[in-house]
């Protein structure tokens, strides 16, 4: 049976009726005929929706206005720590540029593979830190935390290479060619399903030849089937291709494992990362509504912001220490102070936000059912035409609103409304006050809109 409240169902019904009237369908059409007519309507409606979205400039305008207002809120709340973090990122970038310019030629002449690896790792780290900062400014703490995971891995790699020395750094710089061979194998396996062209046999043969040469040069442990850490195998005390956890332990960074695990949940599609979001403040001892975060938020900035400063400092300091000068060592001391300021200001902003959120939630929890109904559902929704006709002497919501001294969308606080509201309700219904009418309307709305089967009514 067609759902007569669904526009698409109604459109299908109208199409079938038109075809019947035009004689293109029998009075009892076959399932195939119905399916064909339905398909045509669905395609037409889909095209209409597509055009509407492409041409809806007003919707975009409202979105941009909302985003601009949201950005102002983030600036008010997190402006200082975000500015300090950006200053540190720029400082790190400029220091890296200076060191690279000063020592690049000498490092090339001396085949200083460690310098080459650390330079590239530092440049990438600065870029990732900029990405994290951009995500935080946009209100995406979970995305920023996920990117910190990458920054932490860069810190792990930097620390291990700096400790292990030139041979390991050289292996790291050449490992990508081994990885490309195994990637090409995977690509070949799925190219047809992806509707992509296969890699030419000559190219595959060249990649395989390069892999063989690398293994002959660096040893069998170098070949880890493209897992990602074969370059570290010979220097790793555990032997074989180490895990990222093993490299983390070797670099004395294992105390960040709890944060790394949490950040990994922001990357993966698991239960923890789906149900617990940094962008939602959880205050266990205060009643709060169940929220689904499907956009930006002004919460959760502290952890990714603080950790970004720490990890970028670790990578920058390792780079400075490899080719240190008195000036750059002095920079490290200044950077340490700035990182401390970043941690403190993020913590202070987070504490202030939690206090404000606690106050807001306590105010929300203290509302009675009428206040909740008026503020979170709204009188225009509660007093739908059908409810008004059944429960009052008015024929429509409009007639009900016209008889009141206030508009329905102005009904947010019962205590602030004029006595004439209750008088109108007593005169035109069996209810003695607005509170009683709202209570009845809210109960009806709950039964209509909320699936009560998931609640244990006996508990």
C-alpha cells in the first residue's frame, strides 16, 4: 500500500493513475509494468532533487552565515591557544627552513642520510601540524586528533632514525621503492574492479627488479612485504620488521600509547570512535541529552592541541640537535616555554568550557516537562492542526494562535506569558491552563515521534 504522506509515494501513485487513464496500463497492471513506472518516477524525482541542490544558493548562504557565527564562537573560546599553536608551527617551519638552507649542501657532500631523512620528516610534520590547526579552527576536534596520530608516528620515526644512525636512515629513504612494488601488486589485483587500467608488464617487471636489488643491498629483513617498517629491522633489537608499537618503545615514547590508542579510534570505524566523540562534552554526574555529532563542535580541542605542540616539538628538537648551533639550541629553550604556554592555555579554555557546559546542562536538567516541551519541541509543533481540532474549540492552529495574545513561537517560558493565555485556553477547551494543554500535547508528540519499544517500562 502506498504511503499517502510520502511525496515520492504520491508521485508514483499519480504516475500510475495517469498511465491507467491514458490506456497505457491495464486496470490490473503487471508487477513489471508497475516496476517500470515506479523506476521512471524515482529517476525523475532524483533528477529534480539533484537540480534543487545544485541551484539552492539560499541554502548555501544560510550555511555560510551559520559557519561564520560558529567561527566567532570558536575564536572567543579558543582564540588564545590556537594563536599560540599557530605561532609555534610557524616558528618550527622557519627553523627547519634555516637549518636546511644552512646544512643542505654539506649534508649532500657528506652523504648525511640522517640529515636528509630528518629534514623530510620535519617538513611533513609541519604540514600535518598545519592540518591539525586548520581542523581545530573549523571545529573538528576528532579529525584533529586523528591527524595527531600521524604526527605522533612521525615523531616515533624521527626518534628511531636519530638514534639508529646513517644505515637506518638510508634504508628509510629507499624503502618507498619496496613499498611501491607491493602496492602495485595489490593494485593489479583490484584494477579491473576499480575500472582502472592494469599496470604494464614492463613496469611491473621493473618494480620487481628494483625490489630484488634493494633486498640484495639491505638484507632479507628489509623485505617485510610492504608492511611499512622493514627499513628499521636491522637496527631494531627485537629483530624482524617491528610494529609501530615496537618503534615507539625503542624511542622511549611508549607513555603516549594511551593517547595513540584513543586517536586510532578516531581513525577507525569501530564502536569506541563512533559512540564517544571529543566534540561532545561528557559530564557523567549531570543529566544531559543524547547527542549525535554530525558536524563541527567547539569542544574537545585541548587534547589534540596540546599533543600537537608536544609532538611537533619532539620532531623539531631532534632536527635541531642533529645539526645544532648555539642559536638553534637557544631556540629550543624558547620553544619549550611556548609549548608550555600552549598546554596551559588549552587546559584553561577546556576547563572554562566544561564549567559553562555544566551550568548549561544543570539549567536544562532543572527544567520541568512544560519548559522542555516548549523549548526543545516548540509550540508550533506541539499544537498541530489535528491536536488543536481534537482538544480545543478552534478549527486550526492559525485560529488558535489568532485568539492568543502572543505568537506560538514566542511561547518559551510559561511564567513570562500573560494571564490572557490561560484564560483563552480555559474558555475554549477542557484544560484549565497552558501547562495542562502543553503536557497533553507533549505526551501525544512523544507517542507519535519516539519509539518507546526500546525502553523497559517495568524498570
